[in-house]
C-alpha cells in the first residue's frame, strides 16, 4: 500500500494527513498551530510543518502542500525573509489595490488581464504597499513566493528552485489566469523592480523530490486544494465556512468579472475556479459566543430558540472590514434592537448574518457563471454547529449536502501528491462516503431584511 502525505498550511495551523494513495483512506493525521495575526514570520510555518509531519513524512511516497492564498513572502538574495509575511486578511494594502487597478486601466481591464479585480488580499497589492511604506525592505526583495511555495521548497532537496501551480499563482495579481502564465511586468509595476517568481508546474506533474527521493507535487492554494479534495465538478457549488467564507465552483472557461465580486481563479486540475470570498465567517460566531458568555454549543441552542428573522434583529457582520462586498473599512452593524430583544434573538441574528453573507456569494457566483447548481456542498469547521446545519438550507433556499468532517485542503493536497506519484492523466478516484442531505423550508424574508440593511449602510 503506497501512502501519500497532504499538508494544509492554513492561516491558523498546519494540518497533515497520511493517506492511502489508492482510495483516499486517512491513515493518520496531526497538526501544529501557527502564530496569530495578519503578519507572521514565515519561518514559523516551517517549524509547524516539521512538527505536524514528524513521523508521517518518512512514511509517504509523495507529498504536496496546500496553503493559504495570496500571502506575500518577500525574500532577499540569500533567501531570507525581508520582513514578516503579510497574510491574505491584512487589509492595509486596500489603497494600493485601488492604485494598481487605476494603473491597469480600471476594473474590467484588470479582470481581463489577471481574471480578477484586485483587492487588498492579493499579493501584488501587498507588494505595492511594501514599495510605498517600506522602501528599504522593498529594495532588498529578490524573490516573491506564496505561503505554500515557501513551505514546499522547505521539504524539497537542497538547491531546488521555487515552484508553484497555476491555481495559487492566479491569486497573486501578476498571473494571466486565462493564458496560464506569469505577468512579470505587473509584479515589477507593483514592487518597483522585477522579482524572481517560482516556476509554474503543470497539473499532475512532479515538481521536485525530497532529499530522500520522495515525490513532491506542486501544491496549490487552500481553496483549490479543497475543491480537489472534494472532487468538485462543473455544476457543483462548494460553500466553506472557516476563517474566511468561500463559495466556489469549477468551470472549464475563465471568468473576468469587472465588478470584482467573483474572482476568476484557476483550479488545480487545468480548469478554473470562480470564487466569491468573505473575510468574516466563523469569527462571527466566535464573537457572538464571547459576547453572550456561552460556548458554541450553547450559542447554537440559543439561536434555535428564536424564530426565523430573530424578531426583527438583523446583523451586517463586517467586523474586520469585508472583501465581498469590497468594504475594507467597514465595521459590524446591528439593526432592529429593542427592549424586547432576547439573547436568543442575538444568537439567531449572528447565524443568519453569516449564512446570508454566504448566500449573497452563491448568488453572485451563479450570476457570473450562468449555471444553475446541481449540488451545493457545505464544509468547514462551523458546520459542526447544529444551528448552521439547521439554518443553512433555509437561508440558502435549497438542499445542502454535508460531507463527513475532514481536512479537505490537506486531502486535496494528498490527492495531488497521489496524482503526481501515479503519472496518470487524471487524479485518482477517491470516493466520498456518508454525505448527509440537509433540507428546510426556505426563509426568503431573512435574506430580504439582510439585503435591506446591507444596501443602506
């Protein structure tokens, strides 16, 4: 039995899963935490990788890394970080994104060039911020990597040049997604000089070897990894509730949405991954639980005691700014509070706000692609909540499939590793068993109240 290792170097932690290459059965898994914050010394990710993969890596015939998208890992000529990495959720580069869009000729020209309209999350926006605010550091930058590129090179044999895949590259802001090639001129425009960029490895190809000869696949971005781990197909919509909220689908044609609502990423298989992303997701529930002085189980129980619409209480949950809609300076807004408002109403409003925000994302995704979904799948840590499971089909207005709990980014990385190991034309077929179907009576009035607040704030 050949084993492969899939690694998810995410915002909060590194998760590693050792998997049977033939059928995707998880043999063993481990994790290690990352430092908190929106800027992090990237060497901490290497320490977490070593801790999470200890005892697993040496048992694997192949390995791949999925990682948080967009983050800026700026290295000097010696390969050392010139500063802490800026993560996807660091919004200081919002003005830089606007400046770069204007220089490219406006939002639609930007989308035509790279597949997406830049926001603060994109790497190029962070490079421009670096140029303008830390010019001495910017001048020292010789190479720019994404988080998963940085971790992947760590496990490859010494002297291996950096590598990436088209999926994660499509979130940089200097990659022509439809053509599948770097735009070094855009990286130069952002930073002020042209940095070295990693080689783009073809889907399913071997990218490198470890010092002991194990196959290393290209790796990919976290959202691309999750799509691969769940075997997302055209007609499927994946809704993920984690640190960020994501609605994505697989397409064989590129997207160039000049409104900026839908980002036109590439996927890890040679197709495309149109996506809508929110910055505020599971954290909405974390805050609400803290403010009400309850744990997440009690928060769910409270929410299910209140009726749909929470007796008129509505929350716009843009606590840390928001990416969709693009409101980096926004804050959270509550409406409809009265002396009769209960703790249950406040809990219910938080869950409804989270799901309405994601439902807006699904609607935007379907509008951009012109497709009616065949399946809507729901994943992420927040799906453990009974309130999320109960309310999701009501707010989304359709049946929802709930796959079994799992580390799907790491599973996708493992599937990519197995694909590279096999040398086959397609990734291996790994069945996904025990998927649950969630149904509820649609609650359109909740969406209407949320939209009214969203549009007037």
